[in-house]
């Protein structure tokens, strides 16, 4: 009997927004995932601590964002194992949940800095990965990123995943949701329409001092 496929969408989710949901929903429908787990990073080693909301607060906002979608789950696994490096996390997930077939999900914008990730070649070579186009003007240029050029894999568009580790680049409709844009909107007193209504309500009720942590 084949293992149930679980998509792993890692990120800081600072804050989580509807662009994240769009990405997870698109991949779940395209590839038949049983669930997509939002793997919240305690602290991304490539992002500044300044302006990063606390881990539990970000997890709570993810729970609010996903509250009406039972097949999208918040995952605290990296905090549990005390690790924030992707390859180590994926290895630990496979050992902890051998009944699942995990697929790493990522936005194409991550390709620009993927070669700076610890063990980036192992990430691409040892795991099933779907890279989803998020920034339309850059979609083709990102395929020439240093990480992809280094491992010399060929792009495989719209292929079904098999038991053989591989990555593919998925061209699909893009979404305007960006955490950076949302935080910039906060700076000028605007509440982004890219946030789930429950998140908006939470932020409106906790503006002081909570929202000042984002800028």
C-alpha cells in the first residue's frame, strides 16, 4: 500500500498570509497530498532576529489562518528537535513518521539564496521537492540559480512524483501575498487584505505592543 503524501511548507510565517495558503492549496490539489504541514521555523538562520515575532505567536497566527482548512496543519517539529536546517529536519521527519511520504514545498523566490543553505546539494538530491513559481517576472531567471546549476538537475515540469527523489518546478498562477509587503503596510497604518480575517481581528485586538514588533 502506498504511503500517504504529506507536503512540508517551511517558513518563518512572519506573518502567515493568504499567499501561503494559495501555495499549499495549489500543490495539495495538483499532487494529491493528504495534508500540507506548515513547518514554522523557530528562527531562520538566514533571517534577522530583529522584527521576528516570537515562535508561539507565529504558530498561533498560522493556526488562525488555517482554522477553516483541516487538511492544512501547523507543525512545530523544528522547535521539538532543536534544529532549523532543512536537510536535518527532513531526515528527522522521515525517521519520526515512516508511514508518510514527505515532499518539501518551496516558493521559487527561495532559489536565489538556496546555494547558501546548509547542505543545499543534499536537499535537492535526497528529497522530493516541488518548487512553485511565485514571482512571475523572474520565473525563468530563477531556474538558472546557483543551486540548480550546481547540482545540474534538469527541470521537470508537471511530472507526477514517483518513489525516486527528484525536484520539479511548477508553473501556475501567482499570488500577491508577501510577508514583507504586509509588514510594510503595517508601517503606514494599513491592514493587509492578504491576511485571514481571524488574523486581522487578532492583530486589531493586540495592536499595542504586539504589532510594533514587526517594524
